[in-house]
């Protein structure tokens, strides 16, 4: 009798505990991406799943693996392209003391220049022009963006290729018998690993905004007339003037061409070499289209109006701290260089690392100065702290415009950054109470959404594991050609008939 009772209890427990084994691919390359994927891993562990994070050790400067609960499987990551790419990113806005070099600025002023020219990505040049009072200047666009993708090619070809041909690693992963795989679209090698180990069910994620150039696999169309692009220099919101719409359209075309015809072929090269030939763009998009859900690190309340569907799960703010654990602060600056900048200011504390989410949760926090990355913005919105945004690159411009529209941030263009503009922006968000009121209001609503987000991640993971036919969620839009999508056939047929009958 007791044996039957024990068996019944075991059956009941197994029926209510739906724990599965999940593999998350998260290369240790960018802190925000690592933190976002690590938070997803912790949520799934908390929901009763066994989660393994496969983490190539790409950037030794990162001290965190993003997760506190999941099992981390580390692999070596050595390649020639990493140093070039990290150098490129570090040089987007140089912090080498040029603007504070009094001797240099003095020498330049004495030259009495008539015109200044600087590359778009060497934006410190515009700061120097401002510093020396040079009002007339031109900008140039060289091949640095092409070089960045060339560095990406080196990274993907060497590191991803190394992972796909690591027989020991692939063997270990196969023995784990995973039920589900999760990888960022940015970290596309994860999908190659899933295919290599025979893992058919997977989800995808964006730690940044939805990238307009690769929304097609998820059945989302993009209209640049009212949807601001996530392009490198997009400072627009959803209420664009004629020239802003022209710029948005041109930037979209440039991004589309770079991604489709330059970046994606480089990304697919290791797939063709180590999985099968040919591995086409169409095939890669079909792989992404089989993801029943996509986790987007964006706040639904702040998102510009755009087309979405049931696959999209907005989970912005996951990395936000749920409590303010620090007791006292002054003026705390995350600063990674060893120099004397601000060392004479008693109210400034410089640290190479700070508990950002915890600081933002402190009751005395008045403002947050940030480049406006997705994680930082989400943490600030959750804490109800107004922001001074100085976006530098990629999706940060678009993120900054979203919080500016809701009046919870003041945005300074990096080309216009001066001591005077920064002082004005900081005074505005601190002393204009409308910013703190708007921030607290947005925080109150966001806190009601965050916990359901965590439940949503676990729920979507369970659905992906159980789902047999992902095609049930596929959007018919993906199969429309240009004639059908823009109603050209519907419009042209009546026009032809009218012309023939007239």
C-alpha cells in the first residue's frame, strides 16, 4: 500500500514539475548582452528548468557571466579580429583627454582655422572644433563601418568556425540532450551550434531594438515613413519632418544593403564551411523564422508605434534591480581609465565598476547620465530616475529619442557635448520637477509589467518546447513579393483596363 502511495506521489510531482533542459548561447563579448542573456537564464532556472549557458570567453575585461543560477560551460575564444573590433568601438567617442588638453587647445586657437573637417565616427573632432570656436565644418564618411564588418567577419569566421569544429565540445553538448536552445540574433553562431547538435527547437533574442534590416524572418514589415530606424545615425522619433523621413529612408537602405549583402554573407561563411554547402541567406532566415518567440530588450510602454505580432515579447527592464540596497551616495562615476581627471573634486567618486542597478534604486538618486544603452535605460525607467542621455552609437540614438519623447530624459548629441550643454541638461532633469514626475509615473506602470515579463519568458519557453509546428505562427507577409505587398498588381490592373477602354 505504501509503495502504491509513493508511486502516486512521484507521478503527481512529475506531472506538475515541467522542468526542461535549456541551452543558452551567450559569448562573453559585450556586457549588456551578457547581462541580458544571463537574466533570461536565471528566470528560467527559477521556473524549474535546468539551464546551461555556453559562454566563449571572448573579452577578458568583462568580470561577470551575467547569470547567478545557471550552469556555465566556458570555452576558449581566441582570434585576431577581436582587438580590432574593440578598438573600433572604443574610438567611436575618444576619451583620450584631447578636449581637456589646454596646451593643445591653445595652439589650435592660435592657428585661426577657417574650416574644420572630421569623419562622422571620429566625433571628437567636432568637440575640438567647438572648443576652439571653429563654427564652420564639414563631415566625412570613410570606410570605418566597412572595416567594422570586416572585423566581425574575422571574429565570426575564426571563433564560430572553431566552435563548430570542436568535436569534444559538440560531443559534450549532444550528451546533455537539450530540449530548447536560445541565442541572440546578433550571436548567430548559436543557431549553428543548435543545428550541429541536432537541437531543433529554439528561441531568439535581441538585447537591442528590433533591427529593421532583419525583421522579415519574424513576419514584421518595416515602414520608414513613421518607424524610426535603428541605424547608426538615426536621431528621429515617430513624428518626422520631410527631411527626417528622407534621411530615415536613406539610412534604412544603407543598413539593409550592409546587413544583407556584406554582414550576412560573412556570418554564413562558417556555416557553409562546417555545416553544409550552400548555406544561403534564405536558409538562414528560414532558421530564424522557426523561432516561435523573440525576446526584445525594450519597454513596450516606450516603444514607437510599429507593426508587431504574437511572436514578439517585449521584456525590457529585466536587469533592473528590485531593491535599493545602498545606503549613501555622492556623485559616482563609472570611469575605466587610471588618470587624474576629477581627482580634485571631493564630491566625485570614480570607480571602474559600480552596482548600477542598485544605485539607481536608491531613494536619493536624482539623475542618471548614460549613453542610453538598452539595459541602462530599462534600469533607469524601472527605478523612476530621469536621465541625461548622450547616445554614442548604434541603437542608442533611437532609445534616447524614446525616453525624450516621454519627457523622462534630456538628450545631448555627442557632437554638441560641452561643459555648458551638460550643465544645462543636468540642471534641467534635477530641478525641473516634470521630469521626475514623468519618470516616477512610468516606473509605477513598468513595475506592474516586469513580473509578468518574467512569467512570460518561462511560458514562452514551455510553449516552444511543446510546439510541433512553428509554421502555425508564420506570417503570410513573408511570402509576398513587392507587387503584392505594395498593391501594385491591384492598382495596375484597373489602370490598364481604364487605359485600354479609353
